[in-house]
C-alpha cells in the first residue's frame, strides 16, 4: 500500500513539474495567436499580452498587461510598426526581463520576411506582413524554429506542425489562384484606404496605385480627399479595397465621386483570439480578391480605358 502511495505521489509530482515546464508564449496580435496555436498545439501555453478587443494602433499597456509580460518565456513580436506598444514596453522593462532566472526571449516574426516600404516613407517598413500567405508562412517557420530552441524536447513536434500549417495555407492559396488564371489584370488599377494589402496583392502580381489615408486610421483632409478623387479619376482606378469592420466616412464620398467599386478585406486584428482566425480570414480575403478581379464592370472599365489610350 505504501509503495502504491509513493507511486501516486511521484506521478503527481511529475505532472506538476510537466505543467510548470511548459513554455508560456506571449503574442501581441491576433494572427500570431493563430500561428502559435497551430505550432504548439497542447504543448505550450499562449498568453496574449493584451485582452481581445483592443486597437493596436493607439493602445497603451496597462498594469495587468505588464504583469502578464513578466510571466512569459517568449514574446512573438511584429516588431516593424504594428505592435509598438509592446516594443516600447520591452525596451523600458529590459533590465527586469533579462535579469530573471529565465530571461524573456523575443521572437521577431518578420526577421526572414522580405519587407516593403511603408506608404509615403522610405524610412519605415510596411508592418502588415500577416495579411499575406507567403509572408505568414515565413513567420510561422521562424516562430517554430525559435520555440524549438527554447524547448528542445518539442522542437521536432513544433517544426512538423509548422510544415502542416504552411501546407494548409498554400493549398488554400492555390485553390483561389486557379480562379484567376484566365483573368486579364493588365488594365486593373487599385486604390486602398491604407497600405495594409501590399504584401497580399503582390503575391498575385498586383500593385496598389493609390493609398488614400495619410496614415492608418487617419482620415484625409478635405483637400487631400479632393486630391485623391482627382488622382483616381486621372489614373482610371477601377477597384478600391478598404478594411472590414472599419467605418470610413470618406469612402462613400469617393465611391460616389468616382464610380469605382468598393471591396472589404479583413485586417486580421479584430475580434477574439482564435486558432482558426488566420485561415478563415485568409479565405475571406481570397474570395474577395477573386470577386473583385472577376467583376465584369471593372474589366469593362479597364478595357474601355485601354481602348481610349490606343
């Protein structure tokens, strides 16, 4: 009986040790929750730095967020402009975070991603890499590798899951790419309310001709808006993309003044944290892209424009 009791105690001690040894992986943005969740499955704990429902462009960390930061073994950062609230906190708390028994490991998800310059600036990078499938896959592999360095026992497991997840995203992209194979994109010109979709569109050989907002979430002034309308007309823009779940009053004005067609892309930084969010929102964006580029009115307009120039 005593031997059995000792065996039970050893099992309990092992379970407690196993639970405490699990990595606590911090994330700053919704897409990184999806990436990490698909990589680690049930072999690590994911700790969002900020509760769901925040606006990453204007958020200031609260005491509870800083307390969570101190519990993390690793923190996945965008690091190029979309989670500055976290970057500043890490810098200001560096002595506390590095002086611990287990210093915080910062994982810069974009370290292997070919970056685009931010709109109207050669001094900053476009931080919206997570809206692109190709860039998302590079980030997934980087995160899996760095987490494997911290948890050697699960390194192979993390890598295998990253490969499976990447394959799933590539298959999704291939599915929708086939729908665009016979679409003539030469005359299609695109405007965007802000420069969030450059990485996504370049995967399909498409550039953005006009970015409307001076900065993300900043509405253009009356003179800037009129200038944008004039540029859209002069450049024969025929499609405009804007952010889903983001009300922009000036968008309706542009639609009425120019007659261009408006479509909505998910920005992937809203709602609850969800392991399937990236796949679901990527699919929505791909459906929207195919719909926009297959729109007969857009194609007819671009054909008319091309004919007029000839």
